[in-house]
């Protein structure tokens, strides 16, 4: 069985024989397992698969065989394959649920078997009660595992069939896309196309005429005429007056609200198209109840709401993006461009409507691909022209802004597409390429490029309008202005959510099937395999919810400790901060542990991966780990606490925060210094306030030679003892330290109540020392130096010996003066 089928798909050699063997193997396996279990303890009471389950499995085998036969033959239509695929997907979902069936019960039985210990080796024996219990547990595990094994096998088979069907459909789509017809410019094709369109119009009129003269239909029309006229009247009023009524209702409702004008404007603009659309729908209902239309008329009538929605929708989109009033011009497009832009956006809706009419015409009448290409060519040319016109409007807008020197705003110069160059490039390619492809006979490819591009433009514009609407709602609710709302994260997140929601719609525009999207969603919901665990979005959501709850409870407990409980204890501020920080670390760790357990993630399966990564992480993050451990040590040993005055690595300041990785010190010039925790643990740290705030002040004082040292000591002692910050016990001590080169050096050594005030105390004592010494006539000397020059003649090579040792008042000759010496003056006094 080789070669190609009529559709051009490769056939698989010996596939039918292999399928038979495969199905027989599955049936034999199930039969053997059933027989083995039924023969065991319990007999018929230990049945593994019920009659309903067996019947369901037999139906699955028939469906799978039918699908595999259709795949092998390759002659089934795409609609038939999609229908079979839907059945297979339903079975696969059931098998997926059955694969996890009894998992909790199996885990319980396995734990019981592990509690019994390993089975005795061959030839060994164990007590009869234990052997019987082990046998019963093994039988129960086997009984529970049979549906799991069978479901897993069937799940794999269903998955394979689905992938094969998807491959065939995608191959057909590719071939249809690349299929070439005769050029629509061939005059020989025009009569057939015109004849088909004329015959369809004639058939539509004949069906309506026949129904009109039919007596049965005439009686039905007379019976439903009042209802139809009522529908037509209501619909015409909404169609003709709906826009005005929407504006009047909006103006009335806006009179009650002083804010949220953007929201009201959006709702009013939406009402201007919804009311006429409702009128069209009511008119269609009125025509439909009369039953005067035939099959073709009913098909056209059922499509009319969609066509009207396309035209009205693009008209509304153009008015929202290019408004008539300057006050609503949120995209900043110039007034000269907006009218033409609105007309072109409306024509985008008309083009899509014409294209859908061509599709409906092909469904109603059986036409050849050549005829479709001829009918579609004018629509493609109009659509390409509109896209090219939009591109040129964007170019003109960009040039105008460049000439005016205006700043580009979102959507300016590029219609409503943000990346202007990307839009101009893609729009130019689409507008020029699609007519060439259609004329060359690749009409299907031209359609697959042009019309999805137009739909993408409409979708993108709709997203932009909705994002602005959501921003206006946020402004209305929060009370912020528009500029502040644009800088907020909420509108950005809402826009991101809109973009994510639009991705599936855009995928459908560009040829994706609904089944493709559901398949992607199904795989996403199944999660990813990590070790022996499969982590699904539900598991991740459970993990996130539990962790957030645990984290919130931890923060609440920390707040209660910090504000209510710890202030009532005898712990100092540093100890309280250490307890609060440690509680936070423990709480976050427990929250993560509980979240992992709740999500059902087995961390033991990740041990090998974690072990392999730990080596690289250890080298790359060793400093971070070192600082983290150092932070834990600081919180436990507390050599440094928040509020301490410390000096480390040349930095002096107050400890303000001890975090996981670093410690923040606020210096006395109000700047922050971030120090790694490892520097505080392994380096030398001077803590001036460790345990208490008592500290010593050393104040050096120098007096002139000849001063009364006893008097100096007395004055200094009185000053120290009189200061309120100096402790009386131990009393301040005055030290006559040394005979200095310029002064007699004393030191005042005093213990202060709070060392944090040392600078203020030093300044106050210095003021008092200066004042008391001045009253007592004690001189505080300052260093003076006299400079004597030996052999001054060496300073200038032309100076004769002794010329610089004469009378100081005699001037030197000009040629012997050093640079900077002034004529007629003596040497510098200094």
C-alpha cells in the first residue's frame, strides 16, 4: 500500500495490518488482566472494569479504528476529519481524567506496603498474617492500576490520531493556499462569472416571487403581517433616529456626573451604533416572520446583521480614532487628515463585507475556483487601494509633523498603529503584493494576506480605543488626572491583558483553527513535566495563593509583634528589630513550604537538578550567600543592632537597617552607606553604643609655658564637673599629659551619660575653657616658626659671597633679585 491518494497525501505502508495488531494487542492485554484479577480473591466482586466502562472502551476502539481508516484512505473531507477529531478529543479528555483516577488510594496502599518492609527473598518465609496482608494489598494495587494503565495507553493512541489529523488538515490548507487558477484578467472567464452572478440574483428573485404567490405562504403572510409591520416600524425608528436618541440620553446622563467625561463619551458613541444595529436586527426579524423569502434569501438575510455590524463598527472605530472635535483627539492626528482617514476606515468595513458576500455566494452556488478568482479580484483591488491610501495618509501626517517640528504622539502619522515604520512597510507590501498575486492566479494567497491584514488593523484599533476607555474608567474611579493615570501601572496591566486576550482572535484571523487554539490551551492546562511531577497552572495558582496568604499573615504577625507585644517587654530596640526580622524570615520560609506542599510539588524529584545547579550557584552566588549567613549571625548574636553608633571600614554612622544581604548606615552628614553583612562579621567594627550609651570624652587642652598648672587643673575639673552630661561617678579626671614642644598639654577625661552627645559636649566645654582661661589670664599658645636661611648665596648662582649677609635695608642688585622680589623693598617679613 504505497503511492499517493487522490488528495496527494502520502500513505503509510502496512498501516492497516499494524493497526489490527495494535488493537488486538490492547484487547488481549485487557482480557488477560481481567482474567487474572477475576480469578484472584474475591472473584466477581473484584471486577476491575464495569460493564459500562467496557462498553465505553469498545465504542472508543470503534471510533479510533474509523479515524485511523479515514487517515489511511486520505479521502475524507476536512469537515469530516474535524468531526472525527472532536470525538477523539472528547475520548482523550476522559482518558486524561482516568489516568489520575485512584492516585490517592494507590499512594495509600503503596505506603502500607512500604510499612510492611521488603518482601522476603526467594526461599525465605514470613508469618502467614503478614503474607496474607501483603498479598491483599498487592491485589488491590493491581486492581486500581488496571484502569490507569489502559487509560494511559488509550490516551497515547488518541493523541497520535489527533496529531495525524492536524497534519493532514494543515497540509490541505497549505495546498489550497498555493493552488493557482487562471488569471482573472483572462476575458474568457468573465462571461461565466457574470452568468453565475446573474443566475443567483434571478434565483433569489424567483424564490421570493414563488413564495409571494403561493397560497399557503400568502395566508401565513396575512396572519403575520401585523407582527411584521410592528417589527419593521420599530426597526426603522431605531435605524433612523437611534444615533440622535443615544446622544440625547448621553447628554441627560452626563448632567448628573461632573467627572468621567471620557467614559460617558465612549458609552454615547457606542450607543450611536448599537441602537441602529438593533433596528436592523428587528427589521430582519420582521422580514423573517413573514416567510416570503426562499432558501437563498434566508441565507442572505441571516448574514445581513454581520454585514451591518462590520460597516457600523468600522464607522464607529474611525470616529473614535479620528474624532470630529479637537477636544476628543486623543491620538493627536491633525484636522486635515481626519476626514479622509474616517472615510478610509469606513471603506475597510465595506471591503470586508464585500468579501463575506463572495464567500456566501460560493456557499449558495457551486462555482469554479476560476469564477471565484474573477469575482474576488475587484474586492482585492479595492481593499489594496484602501490600505495604500491609509499608508499615504500616515506618510502625509508624519511629514506634516516633521515640518511643524511637533512631537510624535501615539498613533500620529501611522493612522492608529504605534510603530510607524513597521506599519508603512507592511501596508505598502500588502497593498502592492496582493493585487499582483491575484492577477497571477494566486487568488487564495492574496485573500489570505489582504483580508486578515485588514481585520488585524481593525482589531488593533479596537484595542487602542478600549485601552483608552479603561484608562478613563481608572481616572474616574481613582480621581487622578489623565497624566498621572498614564504613568500608573494599572492601565498598563489592563492594556497588557487586552493584548493577551486579542492574541487568539488574531490567530484565527490568520488561518488558525479553533481546534488548534483549544489544543494549545489543553497543553497549557496540563502543565509542564518537571522530574516526576507535572506542574499545571492550577498548581501554580494554588502555590501563589497559599504563599500570598502566608506572606500576608507573616507581615500581620510582624506588625503585631513590633507595635503591640515587643514594646511591652524589656528588650531594647535592637533586640526587638532582630526578633521581628527573624520572624519574617521564618514566616516566609514556612509560607513557601506550605505552598509547595499544597500545590502537590514533590521536591525530592528535583533533588538531582538542585544538586547539579547548587555547584554553579555556589560559585556564582557565594558572596550573596555569605552576606545572607552573615545577616542571620548579626540577628542572632547582635554584635550590631539598629540604632547603634558604629565605625567600620572608615565609615561612621548610625545603623538604620539590617537586611538579608546588607546593612544600611546613616552617616552624620545624612548620607546612607550600604555595607555587606560579611564586612560586619569578619571585619573590625567599633560599636560606640553596644549595650548602653555611656561613653568617655577625651578633651585635649594646651597652655603656655609659665602657667600655673594647679590652677589649670582646678579650672578644668570645675568645668567638667559642672556639665550636666558628665557622670559624677566615676568623677572626671584631669591628666597633665606631657611637656609639649609649644605648650603644656592637659587632657580632660570624663564619662558621658550619652555618648551620642559627645560633639555637643566637646563644643560646650571648649567654649567654657576659653572663657575661664581668659578670666584667669592663662594663655593658650599657638605654634610659631622662625625660618633661618643658611648659605643664602647658594639660592642665586650670580650672587657674590656675603652679598646677602649685609644690611637688611640695603637693596640687592636687580640681576640678583629672585623672582617675586619687589624693587626698593626689604625681605618679606614672613
